[in-house]
């Protein structure tokens, strides 16, 4: 890549970051990462999204006490699930599909 092109791209990215820091609405292209987190004003993680080398991906929502309340995931071998947890960390509702075609839906006894 030509040096001037790299300089121009860097200037554009700096301008976007300045806009974001000053309360603006920065626009970025595709960003590739392994994990990102949303953190509240106290520094507590409220949402965590990640992928790993095995092809698994998940998004987890935390309450104010940093306990998992909702977890959604897909696994490389075909499982996908969404789970809701109560304030004590007990799973209350699970909806899932498995690689063999099995479907698990919420029931009153879970």
C-alpha cells in the first residue's frame, strides 16, 4: 500500500475516534475480534461476546451483581442454545437444538 494512502487512512481513523470521544457517532468498517465487552460506568462487565479457536461463539448478559442472567451460544458441532438464569444462578429456561436434531424447549418442570 502506498505511504500516502496509509497516512490518509490513519487520519480518517483518528477523526472517527475523535468524533466518538466527543459524543459523536463514529462509523467503522468491519472490525474483527475474538471478544468484546460492554462495561457499565462502574467497570462491571454487563455483556460479553466471544468466539474461540474451536468455532464456538457466545453472548452472555450479566446483572448488576455480575451474575449470568442470559447466555446464548452456538457450538461448532451443531448445538445452539439460549438459557435464562434466576438471580441465584439457577437455570430457569433453556431452549436448545442439538446436532442430532433433538430440540429442547422450555417446560414447567425446568
